[in-house]
């Protein structure tokens, strides 16, 4: 427990540092890269460049800024920071879409061509969008791969769905609140460097979101303490929670979706059924975007509950609902996990995700 508290305190000090008004070295303050975050397939140029340009957007004339984002959790974070300013945030990946295989339509090229700042997760998630960005972004526009900028190579997680030999780590760092605090800092600094007149309003929004991040983190630690230790095991279909599991002490006993996003082999299924029985986990988890008859079969044959409602980057509720937000997504997923594994999620349910901020973001449907 002491270790957890210490990490939370580190997170809080990061917020305080980031709010100190020194926005000249944003990425340095979060990543301290003794190891440079690097790119994929042996080509380090793309993401090194992205990390650098993320820090060096030149101030713009006027009082508007067009920001384009990829997946909805990033759209929510950027849109909430932008509330009350002339910054406009437009998401590109429709909710309920498989973001890992999303092929951008021509309309995305137009959005990228008009953007002043493009915010993507990186870590190999949106390569087709990055290709289109490289071909279409205007001079002086900034590309910011936030995940690649803040998750060090030594922190990357490889697994069954994202194997090391393919060179791309598991990209789902946005489901881990402490990582998201770093995401938020990078996005805030990129925005306010390009449009300095927004610093005060964006900072006010930043403080509210960073408090929510710390509240969710503390509540997940509290709630996890109520989950029997033998139950702190995750078998998921789509592998969205490896960074979360490492943070809160859950063991990933398996993820089912192969790298190809096809179904696993019968031999893989048989061995997972045996593993679920042997480890006596109370539940296995599917997700809304990836309905999985295979996982349902594993649950049935192993005699455990199949929970098929976890969300990856598809925000809960309707656009304009307070829970249609990054915070709403995390609270929903964490409550679902904790309760299905036999814990008490009341600390998580008590976290207020309605920040009283109407995000300034467009979510494609
Ligand atoms: Zn995913």
C-alpha cells in the first residue's frame, strides 16, 4: 500500500510541476528520456520527430486553433482542455470502430490538411492516419504522438496480441490514469504554446481533469484492495488493460485476440479453457466493439461468468452526457472489472466524472 501511495504522490507532484507556468519543456517534465522513446520496424525517425515537434509548435496569429485527434478518449481529453477557448477539436475515428484497423477515408485527409495540431496516441496505433498526415499536413502544423512521447521504450508492454517480433507495443496506455496525466500535460503544453492567449483557461481545465485522474487512480487502488487477491486476474478478448494491470496489481492471464484480429485457433482456446479452470478466475471479459463468441464459449466451458461490456476507446453514454468522456470510460471499465472479480466498487462509483465542463469536441459517429 505504501508503494501505491508513493506513486500517487509522484503523480500529484507532476501536476504541481506542470502547473507551475513553465511550459517550455513539457515533454521533458513527463518523460525524462534517459532512453529515447523510439519508433517501430527499426525506423526511429518518425516518432522521434513527432516527439520533438510536439514540443516546438510556434505561436499562431489570431485566437483560434484547429486540433485534430484520433480516438475518442484523446478527443475527450483535448476537447475538455479546449472548453471556453477558440480551440476547436475534431476526432477522426468514429466510436464503435476498430481503431487498430481503421483506414481513414478521404474526408480525413481534408481534416488533416486544415489542422494546426494533430494529436494521436502513437505507439503504432494509427499508422494509416500518420501516413495520411505526412502527405497532407500544412507547413508549420504540429504532429503530436502523445503515447510515444510519454511511454518510454523500457515501459512498453508486448504480449500475445502485440508481440515483440512485430515491433509494436501494446498501445493502450490511455486506460492507465498515471499515463494519462502525462498525456494531458503534453496536449496542454502543445495547445498553449501554439495559442498562448488560452493559457489561463486551458490551465483551469487542466487542473480539473488532473484532479479527476488522481481521484480515479486513488479510487482504483482502494477498490482493488477489496478484490480477493486470488481473483486479481484478467482474461480479456481485446487486450486493452496491460498498463492498467501493471499499475494496480492485476495479472493478465491471457488475451485472446491474435495480432491479426482474427479468431484464435482451437488449440489456443482449449489451453485458455484449461487455464481459466486451473486459476479459478470468477469472470472473463469481452468488449463491446469486439463481440466474441470464442470468449463466450470459454466462459461457458470453464464455468465462469462472461462479461462482454468492457470498452476500449468507445465512450459510454451519448455525446453531451458527462460520462461520454475519458473519465466516464475509465470509471465504467474499472467498476465493471472490480465488481466482476468480487470486489466493492463504491470508491470508484463515488468519483465525480462531471467536471462542469462542456467539452469542445466533435465526435464522428
Ligand atoms: Zn484497442
